C-alpha cells in the first residue's frame, strides 16, 4: 500500500510539474487519497434468493468476495443433494453465477474455501471442482471438514476473485 501511495504521489507530482504548477505536499496527499478512494469503492451484489442477512458478494476495488454457496436450485430454492457430485456441481454453478453477475469468471478466482461435512467426499468433490477452473490457473484453496452446514448441505464453497481493470 505504501509503494502504491508513493507511486501515485510521484506520478501526480511529476504530471503537475510538467503542467507548470507545483502543489504542496498536503495537496499531493489529498489527490492521492481521492484517487485511492475512487479505486476502492465498495459495491454490494445481492439477490432475492439469499436465505439470510448477508450479501452474495462484495466488490471492493478489483476484489470480489463471494459468500459461501450451497447447492440450492436457484429456481426452486430447494437443496440439490442426490449425491456429492451433483451437489458439488450445483454449488459451483451457483458460484459461477455470482461471479458472472459481478462481471468476473472462474479465471479471476484467486482463492477458495471448501467446507465438507465428510472428508471422505474429498476425492469426488475434487474431481468435479477441477473441471470448473483452467488447468494451470487453479486458485489457492483450503478444504475443511465441518460438523454441519446450512439446510443440511454436504458442501459449501466461498471464493475471492481479483480482476485487473
């Protein structure tokens, strides 16, 4: 962050010098702060299908923080839980839907967290999961076993995405 502020300060100062005016240090700080504030705007991505007091995602600057997705059928609101493979596909379809809604895609995901109620489902989940991301550009990931998930789900996945603008 300090390097970014220094870079912005230098660029702005050099630009203003070439324009024939030399702002004082306080004005440079104000300009840098204005620039950083405009870049770090926060946008809430929400949907009527959210089942609690949370946002589907929050966009902060170029980052997108996506809430955990479970295998809810977006048309019916029912949990899709025939087997772990079907449930994993629905979770990832829901995740990709949130990404698209915010203008991102799977290639922008830099980190994911997978919550499983049974670690014995890891291999099956992993097989499906890998198909949703470009080989060689997989996001970082943590997978943890939990005692329970909302609505009796067997899997939940949250993600962080970053997109260069």
